[in-house]
C-alpha cells in the first residue's frame, strides 16, 4: 500500500469514527439530562400532587421540599403567616400559604427544609415520570446502536490498522537506523552482533539487495570469559568473512551512503576512521544472549529469568531446572488426583493465555502436574485415598509416604534420601562452576569450586559414618539403617569411619573423611580467605533439602485429615505397626464390630466419619471434603512450589549462576500483518 492510499484510508476511518463518537457524546449527554429529570421528579411522584397544582397562583405561595412536617407546622404557627396548609408523604412536604414567597421562606427558615424545584409539565407526576423513562429507553437504544456501529467498525478496520501500525513502525525503524551508523561523506558503517549460524544468510541477503555497493565482514567470533573480557582480538578482514563457527559473531556492513555506487570506497583514511585502524571495535562488552533450549524446556526459561538472564559466558541452568524442579514438586505432592488438576490448570494457561510469561507458567505447571501424577501412581494415592494402590498394585504400592505407623520407616527413608538428593543437586552446581573456572586455570577451579566439593563430601561422608556417634542412628547403623532390608533392600548400613588417630585433649577419633573436609577448607582459604567464614554452608545447605520430606508428610497429613473427617478411619494392628483404613465401603464402627480385617485385628475407630452420620452429616461432610481438598491443592502451590523454587534459586543457582546477560534484540521487524511485497 502506498503512503497516499494509507493516508486516504486512515482519513476516512478517522472521519467515520469521529462522527460516531460525536453522536455517542450527544446521546450520552441527553441520557444524563433525562436521568437527572427522573431523579428530580421522583419526590413529586411520592407526594402525589399534580404538577400544575404546585404553581401558577396569584395570592398563594407554594413550596415543595423534604423535611419534618411537624417542625414546619410548628414554625408556621409561631409566624406571621395566618393561612396555610401542608401535605406530607414519606418526608416530601408541600406547603400552601396565603402570603408572598419570601415571607413563607423566612417563616420556615429554622427548620431542616430542603426546597425542590417543581418540574415543568401539567400532568400528574407518575405519568410525567413514565414519559421520561420511555425517553430514557429510547436514548439507551440509540446509544447501543451507535456502540454496535463502533464495534462493527472496529472489527472491520482492526486488521488494516494493525497492518498500518506495523508498516509505520517499520518505516520509523528504517528512518532511525542511520542514527546508529557511523557515517562519512561517501559511505556509512553499521556494526552489531548476529548468531554465527545466520551469518551467511545475512551476508547473502545484504548483497542481493545492494549488490557490489556493500562490504560485509565478520570481525570476530565471540569467545568470552565469565567477566565479559575477550580472549583475543582479530583484525578486520576486508576481503571477506573471518573467524570460526561459534555462537555469536560481530558483523559489520559498509555501503556507500547513496546505495547506488558499484563498490565501496577504498580510501585508507576512511578505513582507519571506520574500523579504528582495523582492530575489533566491540570486544569491550559481552555479546547478547539467545537461549536455545529444546521445546519442552523453554517454559522454564522465564523462571530462570526471574533471577536473571544467563550471561553469554556462563552455563544456562534452564535444563537443570527442568530436570529437577518438577521431580521435587511431584515427590512432595505425589497424588494422581492433585496432579491431574495441576496438569489441567497448566494446560488452560498454556493454551488460552497470550502472554509469554503466563504461557510459560502453564508449561511449568503441566510438567509439575505430570510428575505429581507419576509419583501419585507410585504412592498408590488419589486425593489422599489409597484405592489406587489397591487397583494398580494389588494393595502393595512400590513406595509409601510414611504417614502411617506401619510404613513409618519410609518417613526416615525420605529424610535420608532428601539429604542425598541435596548433595547431588549442590554437587552439580559446584561442578558447573568448576568447569567454568577451568577457563582460567585448573588451580582456580580447584580452589574456588573443588574446595566446596571436597568440603561437602568429606563432611557428609563423616556424618554417614556416624560422626563419632553424633549422627542419627538411621544414617549409619545396621539395626535401623534405611537400606538395611526395609524399606529399600540395598544392603547399605553407613560408611566406614576410617579413623586415623585420636585427637589430643579431646580424645575423639579423627576420621579420614574429616581430612578430606579440611583439605577443601585449606583450598578455599587459598582462593579467598573471607569465604572461610561460610564453611558451614556445606552442612546447612544440604540440610535445607530435608524440606522435601517435611512437605511430603505435611501434605499427606492434610489430605488424610480431610478424608478422615468425611469417610472416617478404623485402625488395624499388623506385625509391623498400626494400619489405617478409610471407611469408604463400610462404616468404621461396623469394621470394629467385625473385629478382623484381612486377617488382622481391628483395634479402634479413629473417627466415625461425617459420611456415616446421617443426611446432615453427609451434606456438611461433602462441604468439608471439597473445601479441604481445594485448600490442600492451593497450599501445594504455596508450599511445594515455593519450597522447590527456593531450593533451585537459593541453594542450586547460588553455586555457579551469576546472570546479567543482555537480551538479543536484533535490528529488524517481525512482520505479522504485512508482507514485504
């Protein structure tokens, strides 16, 4: 579309919109006037006296208003007004007096009387009000018609206006582009970053447009350290592209200012002015960042950017976030029913929302819901009930949450596994930092990152060997070791102590594991003595991961209480401890009377259940059941979600991630409503 045609079309739309807008303003003004008249006539409708009887007298004055009729009559009785009469209806008072208007007003001056203006009209107030209401309805109908015409016009021209806006935005961008170019008498130069994979396409496109009047050079391929400093500088190769394939390249395009010359000026003075003597001109700042993660991982990029965009020189933690956060979340909630609702909610956000952040949040929620369903199947639970385990696993799911006494050892198991998961998670963070520091030197990697790894593994190996008797028994003894045969039969009963000697004075043995810890501490001191004061982080950070087991048991307990109140629970005594069963098929009291359930003694009724307490109990119980599970569902986000994110941001990211990368915002416009033809 030409500029002239665009101007004509925009002018026609503007005139049509202005006409409709003016009509709407007039109708809205008339509607306000009519509504004010209706408000004015309402008291006279209440009074019930015809309007023509309230004015037009020669010797009688009439006042109409709101006030206390008793107070008004008392004032009139004490005044000079001898002949008067009042009419009152719900606080609306009409005063008729044989005197002039000013004298009547002075006579009732001491009362709380608010005078009303008598509307024009000769009919009774009710009929007059009906005419006004009818007029209001007509105006509202006309106003709706104008609004509909505006909406139809909006729908008709929306595509054109979006295309016009896009066209004008492109023109503005083209017009402003030369402001960022270095210009000379016969040529200009533009320099910027471009993904190295796109360089050939970029060069071919530029040359196809301006033929030999342009010179496109690759100045350098980005190779930066974590501080944003270039490892090397390359001289500009004016004969063609230079450098090797990498993530980003500094590219310069030179052309004559008129765009019609067949070749670029080769004056040496101009070359030095443009390229600063042939040296790279952009190596003092880090290149912009384009995150290139697989499709399923991309929703997690926005969660990473909550902290900061990764720098070009550092590891992008998005994939690690994707691999761990949904697993943490699913482990803590672990319920097929809740997971399905999370997944559906995430799908709704992902499919219905337009904003990138909300779509990403939906994608993350879908993954969290998927892992919640997966763990729910392994736990054999759906909305806190164990019927899924009966159906899928024949009553014996592979794992349990550990809430019931009969499965109490699982609670201890999850506590220990949370510690192990924390060690692995933190180790991954320090390993990423170790690899990054290798870019400086092996010594930097050992002292700044390897030191923390040695400290963590040394200290926790000592703990798992008993910590000279200070560690909990279940971490290292054969009697209560979580891997000693139940629930996970892996045969692990703790690590050997490897005691080297007894510490003088204290008399306590010194373990080889502690030696590893102190080697790491010395390396840390050599790197940065100030960080030595934080040496206990290797202990505290790992302990933070016990929140995984804590939230697991808390959410399981909440769901259990909700189901307990509705279904009721009876207790069966087994050889391994008390086993709790919901009264879904039979009332708990009935099971107590039967005395035996699947060969085990029914010992008590924990709660009879609202479901078995009559109609009122069922109605109230259903309310408790629904609201209770909704509460658990919401708290799953605020507890499991926030705790999982905290482990990622505070514990994991803090080991290697700094952020501060610049977003890649290339010159050009992504067309959505126009074409280049």
